[in-house]
């Protein structure tokens, strides 16, 4: 059994004549522990060097020193327990090379890790390996363009390309025609899921529709379906946004709505239709009610509650009629505001008058 090396300068003179026992354990004290006779060699210790070990490689090695005439120092790998030379003159390059090829050591580079999920409640994060897929990134870009109404030309902007390249250099940016094709594929996949949802839906569907005019003076009809899902939550989905050529007569609007219902197979599930309060829509609802009654005969209460007039539009008409009565007074107030805010000096004078500092 080997014993630790001890300081020869701190050994009492009487101890030199005493025999040394190698069978009994010896308690080590680096300051005042007795030292065995100088004839004992080859004793291994884990005593640290006097010089400071600054290399990061020593985190994976244990520095061991041999005492005696045949002594020396070596490093023991924490992973495979292999012994390597660790003399001060030998450096640490061979230790680093061993770590690279050590079969029992797993090399982990945190730069190749990505955050797998958001931070936990206690602020800790979980990391996991990230696998880049071009197809997934293209779908996410198409989703972002649709969600935030970005222009298709964003994929050709130099600044956007540089930003994406800094996040993932392996991503190949596509043209606006390609991203348009991706968006249409995304729309078709979403539409198939919506078809299946409406087929399984057991409740009725309420419809709201309105005409929207673009800057090019072209009319578009927006059709929204409102329904209650299986968890009794109110949901809505835009099922149609179609171009309607002028003139926007009741017959043309009726055909556009009917085609949308047949396309989604909702002609037997309509409960009510909410439209603006105008004479054109009255004729539209009448023609639509006749077509649905002939095809399915499934209107609630024989169509008595089929037509719903938009309350917001009615309130808007009421407000407009009220503003027409007081239009003269509103015009004078607007002229007064325009006069006092025409210059900085007038604004300061108005504030002084309002605060009672200046009297007119």
C-alpha cells in the first residue's frame, strides 16, 4: 500500500530512527504531517503542482505527481482513466488531442444547440438539437406573409435576405412567384381541413357578408361563416372573398353567394344571413331564400328569421342623420380649430386665454 509524500523539512529528528509501516493508513497534513524515510520511492499523490494550472484541459484531467528519484507527474483522464505524461515541459497539446479522440467523452458544443422551448417559470431553459428543413421554413414564411399581409416582393428585398441569411445561412430564398405558389398550396391544404370540419359540424352556420371596394374601384364580396364548435365556443371563418363585377344588382350578388354555399356544401346548414339595411339586400335575401327553399327546404321557421339586418349599419345611419342636423355647428367648430392651430403663436395665445392669463 503506497503512502502520500510528506515534507522532509517538517519531520522531527526522532522520527528518522523509527521504522515506517506501509500497512497502516497515514493521515495527510500538508503543513506538519510526518514524512517516511527517503528510501521509499514511487509513491503516487494527487497533490497539486506549486505552479497554477491555467489551461482548460485540466477540467477533464487529474494532475498526479510521483515522488522519489524515479518520480514525475502524469495526467489521468476523467473519462477513460488513461494515464498521460504531464511534465511542465511537455505542454498540454497532447492532452487536448486525447480529448478529441477519447471514445468515452461526448463532445458538446453549445453553439450547435438551439433553445427547444420557451423559458420555464423559474427562468431555466431547455436546449436540444436543431434540424434545419428547407420545406418547413418555406411554409413558415408563407404563413407569416398571409398572417401579417406582407407584400410578396418582401422575398426580393436585400435587407430581408440579409436578415434571413444571418439566422440560417442554409436557407435558400425563393422568388415572389414561388412564394405565391406556396401560399396557394397552403390555402388548398387549409381549405381541405375546413371542408372536413364543416362536414362533421352538427350545428347551423350563420353567414355575414358585405361588399368591399378596392382602390381600383373593383368590388369584392367578403363572406364569413360563424358557428359553434364541439366545445361550445363561437368560431368564425372567411369562406369567400370573390370579385363581383359591376353593376352590383341583387341577381349578381345572389349568384355569388349561392356559388359559395354550394362550393362549401353549406346550402343545408344555413341558419341566418346578416347584411346591410338597404333595398338591394332585401331583394338579394328574397332571391336567395327562394333558391335555398327549392333546393333543400331546410330553412329555420320557413325562413322567417333568415334575414338579419346589421345593427351596426343601422346605428351608423342614425348617427349620420343626427350629424346632418347639427352640421352647421360642427363646421364652425372645425373652422375655429383650424384657425387656432394654424401657427405656434396662435396656439400659445389660445392657451393663455383658456387659462385666464390673457383677456380678449
